[in-house]
């Protein structure tokens, strides 16, 4: 840890930015092109799904990184003749309960 940010200490660790670049960026790019997209995290309890998707403290996950990128892209392109509408949904299923 460096100032609350987890840093890579060996080749087996993938930091949040690496996970976003490997998985989240392509989903966001496809959504930006107009496709409906879904990113699904499935696995055993304690495997790191919530950490990868949401993150913790300064180690922000795929979802907040993607949201920041969406609003950065909108800010660059928004004008008097172009308007954006953003819809976002997130569902957590735990012990078969939504």
C-alpha cells in the first residue's frame, strides 16, 4: 500500500487500472458506440468481485473508473447542438436475493 492505494508487488497482482483496461474499457467503448452492454461478475464469496467492480478507498474499481470516463467524454463533446442522456443500472444478487 502507498497512501491507501494498492500497488503491484509481483506479476500475480493486477491493480484496478489494469483490470479496467483489460475488461471495462472495451465494454465502455462499445456502449459509447451505441450498443447495450453488460459487465457481469460471478464467483465465490470473497473472490474480489465487489472490489474489482466498485473498489475500496483510493482503489476505485471498474464502475467508478468507467463513470468518470463517460463524463469526461461527454464534457469534451457536449455543445449547444449535442445533448447526452446517460442511463446506468447496477444490480447485486447475494444469496439469491436481488
